[in-house]
């Protein structure tokens, strides 16, 4: 008996520390502000920005294939006190978008054993050159194909960034609603402990005065013990959800932060009204799905593959390149196309075209594969969007019923308390009514949580999180 009394005293002393929900000074963290902080400072959000920077760098590399180039080459052979030859050539090359390459330069050669082919006037030779592909490479070549694909990748990368941020905000949103649910439930369990303690104190006083039997005090203590254990479980759950939520919060200098004990959700779940977040554009569901970043990514991939297919098809053509080089004396530059020029012709064609045909077949397979993935992804998004909208509508319709249930259970509980005060009820009945009322509030919290989670699922499925927050 002494040990039981000591246990009761210990529980009573422990209650103020367990029930301390937060200090008088609290910081509210709203759902929207939380997601904005995540979007602004989280490393994965910053990593998403690198996708665009990477695309810009690839485009810059592709543009570099069309950069004009200057060159100079010098060779000299001197052997046994004899200057065999001295060759010097410099100039520039200008590749163009249409496959034509322009070239100009200056050549000056001399030496006792100079190859007659390399002979130039004393002051050098000026030349120009135009190279033109007449078949393969005339419509498209590797440089043009690469640059076109790089430009498409710039647009594609923007949707990849949106996709990455949507995924991040979705996970962060789930963490917030879990945190808010655990906070709201903790408040209910704290209220339950407070009510049980008041009833225990009242029974102790009544028992001491002889108005109530001692057994009522034992029953009150059992109720108090059970509720303290439930509150401890809820407190542990709340602290766990708080730590998990803190994992999404970072400072601008890439330093992770933790929520303080004084930081709580913006408002309790009970205060959120039904339909506070609505989708007036659900009638345009197909349009929203078609603009989903995941589907846009497939669209741009198909455009890139179309360019690749065009390039691979061009490879089936024979190679027929022609170049023409007017030549001018550096001392007296006179246009004489009939007597001073060089020209050349390059022809080539693989007999079986096995490599070229294989490359084209692989590209066609990639296109079909991407189209199948696109169709499957679109169907998945449509099904999931309709399912989440259906859940949202269902939960919205249920909220009003749950509110009525909570109010009715509260009326029954208060009425039972009044009967008890008149001596017409028992501690058991009060506890039963009170437990029903508290359970109704917890169920209400759960339906509000599911409603908010359904809104988050809908925003995520439709790819709207990045634009909304």
C-alpha cells in the first residue's frame, strides 16, 4: 500500500513536466511558409537549379562547334648545314550552319630541296577555300544535330527541375501534415490527462470527506495512469515527427537547422475548414495532365530522337563533298579563276550500310520505347489524379459529419458530468462518455489529415506544387 501511494505521488509530480506542451512564447510555422523555405534553401532544390546550368553548358559546348578557328603551322628541316625546306601556313576556318565551311590563309615556303608541289612566290601565297557537302551532310550533320538537341535539352531541363522540386515539396508536405497531426493529437492527450487529474483530485477530496468510496479513487488513478502512458506515446510521436520535419529545413548558407520546442504548426487541425484548399480547374483535368512536367519531358525526348533519326537517315546517303580554292599571289592579288585555283572531290559509300542501318533501327526503337513510356505515364497520372480527386471529394463530404459527431459526443459527455454532479451517474459512465468524446476528436483529426494529404497528392499528381509554392 505504501508503494502504491509513492507511485501515485510520483505520477502527480511527473504530470506538470509531461504536460508542458510549449512555453508561453510560441512560433507558428505555416504550411505555405514551410514549403517556401524548403524550396528556397534545401540542397535538393539547389541541386535542381544545376540541371538548367548543366543544360546551358551543354548548349555552349554545342555552339562551340561553329566557332571560327585560327591556325598556324611551321615546319623547318635543316641538315648538314643545308636548309632542306621551310614550310609556313596560317589562316582561319569558319564553319557555317548550312554545312558550308569557309577557309582562308597565307602560305609561304622556301628551301633548297623544297618539294615543287609546295613552291610559293617569294612573298607568299594567299588562298581561300569553300567546302560544300552535296549529299550526306547537306541537310543535317553532326554539329547541327548536336546543337538542335542541346537547345531542346535546355527546355527539357526546366521541366526536369520542376519535377525534382515537385518531388521534394511532396515529401516535405507529407512530413508537415504528419507533424501537424501528431501535434494536434498530443493536445488531445494532454487534455485527457488534465481531465483525469482533475477527476482524481476531486475523488481524493471526496474520499477524504467520506462522500465517495475509496474504490472510486483507485479507478481514477488507473484512468490517470493509462492516459499518461498514452500521452507519453503521443509526445514521443510528436518529437519524432518534429525531427523528421527539421530534416527539410536549411539556412541559406547550407546549414541544417532544427525546430525549437516553441515552434508549432500554424493552427491546430480542428481550425482548418473543409475545402480550404480547392481545385476549381478539375474540369480541365486532361489539360493539366498534358502539361505535367513528366509528360513534357517525354515530348522533348521525342523531339530530340526525331533529330537523331533525321541525322541517322542522312547517313544512308553517299558522301559527296566538293571544295574550291582560289589562289592569289601575295605581291599582286588578282582574281584569275581560270588559271589560279585548286579544287577537289571526295566520294564514299559503304556497300552494305550495316552500321548505318543498325544505328537507324536503334533510334527507331528508342522512339517507340519513349512513346510507350509516355503513354503509360500519362495513363498512370490520369488514374492517380482521378483517384486523388475522388478521395478529396469523399473526405470533404465526411468532414461535416465528423464535426457533428464530435459535437454530439461532447454534449453527451457534458450531460453525464452534470448527472454525476447531481449524484445520478458514476465515474465509470463519465469516463466512458469522455473516452468516446476524445476518440471522436482524434478521428476528426485523422479525417482532416487525410483530406489535407489528398490535396497534397492531387497537387503532386498534377505537377502543380512548384507553381503553387
